[in-house]
């Protein structure tokens, strides 16, 4: 199964699946199922239990460890900075 994972801010895109300088660490991706909110009715006089009214999922936290490669400290700092800026914008 093919998959893609990209970070983008609209102008700069970093491909983490097929990247040459920045890529996803093989054992560093964790996406647990989102937490579930269940709304139900109160007890009924004629039976035990309650009825399910609605089920919604909350946002979930996904953890991804990435490896960034560079030939010098300046290039590494630039790549780390651009990824950090994208993550910061995504949190807003």
C-alpha cells in the first residue's frame, strides 16, 4: 500500500515519504485512534439502560519522528527551521 506524508505551508512542501533530505523515521510514527465521545439518554422507567444518541470523535495527537540530513550546520538549521515554521502554523 502506497502512502504519502507531506508538510506544506502553501509555498514550501516537504515530502516525508520519499524525501532525500527529510524523511519519516520507520519506527517513529504513532497515530492512535481518536477518543470517542458518546452521548446517551437517561434511564427509562420501563427498562434498564440507556439509548445511544450520538457518537463523535475528538481530535487526536499524532506523533511522527523525522530524520533530517544536511551536509553542513547552516543547511541543517534552515531545514529544521522551515519544518518548525510549518508545524507552528499548523497549530494556529
